[in-house]
C-alpha cells in the first residue's frame, strides 16, 4: 500500500506529503443508497460576534479502516452534508480553510472510528465576516477606582487595567443585537483581603462619552467575594475561575494569590480550574512541555473543592517517546493512553504547520491508520516542516465515552443557547507538546 499523507507529515517532523490519486469523488446530491447515513452542516463564523454563513465546498473524506480513501464529498451550497455510511467506512475527515490574522490556514479534523449519525454543525473561523459585526470601544476612566482601591488590581473581563492608564478603551461587539455586560473584578494585592466584583451594562450607556467607572458598582454584600476552600494535589499549579452565563463564558479571573473568591449572587454557575505546566526539556525532535488541567463546577461555596490534577507526566512522556520511535513507517500505529481511563475518555493528536492544522481524535487506546488525503489537501503541507505536535488526553465527568461526547457536541452545536450543558462542566486534560527547534 502506498504511504499515506499522515505518515508523510510525521516524516516532516522526524526529519510533504507526496501526490496520491484520490478515491472516487462523489457528491452528496448523487444517488441516495439505503441508510445508515452521516449528516452534518458546515458554517463560517466571525470571531468577534455570532455572525455566520453556510460554507459550501468543504471537503468531507470517508476512510476505510486502513486509512485509504473510500469516498469524498463536498458540502452543498447550504453547507449541508448527507452521505452514506457503508460497512467499509471507518474514519471521517473534514477539511476547510480558515481565515484569521489576515492569512489562510487549513483546518483538518479527523474522527477515528466514526459512526453514522448526526455530527452537528462544524464551524470554521472567517475573520472577514467581522466586517458585519457591530463593534465599538467603551472608553473607561478608572481614576476613581485607582484612588479608592489602591491596594487592588482591576480586571475587566480578565484583562488587567493598569492604574497608570486612567483612560482605558475596551473593545466590545454585539451578539444577537446586544452587548454583553462588562464585568470588573478587584483582586487584592495581598492575601487575606476581600475581592469585589461589579459590572456595567453598555446597552444603557451613551458609549460616545467617556465612562467614569464609579466605586459604587462594587458596593453591597452581593459584590463581595466568597472565599473557596480549595485542595490541590500539587504545589505547582495556578487557579482560574469563570461563570457560565446567557452571554457565554464571562467573568474570567486568574488568581495569582491562589485564593479564589466567587460571587454566587452575581453569577450562579461558576467553575474553577487548576492547571500546571512542566518543561520536560529537549531531545532530537524538539522541546517538550507537559500541561495538565482539572476543572470542576462549584455547587456549594461552603464545601471544600478538590482539584486533583492528573499528574501523569511520566506515563504520558513514556508513551509519547515510544510512539515517536515507531512513527514514520507505513501502516497502523498502535497507541495506549488508557493509564488514566477512570478519568479520561479520548485522545487527540494535533499536527501544526505554518498554514495548516490537523487534529486527529479517537479513543484512549487504539491505532492510527496511515490516513490518506486527496492530492489538493496533501499539497497544503508541501515540503515544509511541521512546527509542533501535541498528544492531548481528555475526559468529562458527565460523559460516558467518546461517542457520548460526539453526540453531546452535536446537540450543543445545534442549540441556540450560549450556555453549555452541565455534562461538560467537570473536565480533565493533559497533553505533551513537541515544538520543533
């Protein structure tokens, strides 16, 4: 069997893909065989607001178990895909260009061990749509806050506001014809002090004027932070919190003092995460870093919150090192990240190059076939080197397995609610990234 594109890309990291004949191309408007079928919709989305449009011409590739191409399709004019899922079908790849920071980058996503069903809405960023967003700058004068709360650091939506700059412009865009509130948090510079939170509603303010931020927005018991009792199984960690709201995730705060304070009367659904980063040094392939994170929903602020980090950096490193030793040859590559199967449920391997990103998702334990791609997608990688490769293991407390997650993400993608399901609240991940020299 000819060497597929996946192996070719790995060779670039270890040392593009050569041309290969595509399997029979077809179109979702062709003859419709009996079920089972796989359906999805594809959209381009702005990154400043929730403007979107149907995305036609997206590549949909169905692979056999060995990674070879069984058939390929394109999303129709309405961004819709409806294709047969035969007994030979095993893996699914979706590929389309994203437009970000003034350049084009190909986004390739492969789902190993795919099944028929509804895959929801796949979205690709297109910053060109930002021109249709209604955005403005909210000009804030923070001089009063700097005087009254001189022993505090002021954050607006998790962005630090320097007291030296009393005039601070905040960029805001409407979603569904409405600005989200701007949330402010005062974090004490010293431990043992109370944090404060407040907000302003840009929809009720004359935004053509400079807004003098009043210290009164932090007054009242509901604006005082409630200190959490947090237990973390490591001395090397950082803490962060946010709230799920009707405007999406809001009130992001990084707690440098490691004293997390929440505001349950202002935000009734809060989540806290502990994370750690470990530099693992370099080898012949590049520089290796490990990251781990544990996130939990806060049900009762009076109870201790346990954030037990995965702490599997050595087991992760051993398996990644073994895999890098066998990658580069044709055929399936067996992998096993099931050492933490009680918490984790899936694996994602991501390859990044200057103008392309390829994410391959599958179960914790299995094999990666020598995935092939159509010639025009192979050309995306060309002969330039892969800049990084990540091995990412994840798990959700409210999810049973990989297929349950895919189903939940499908439902979530089609939902009109900006608030994510509580099944996705409790979350763990760890990854090792190899950055080429």
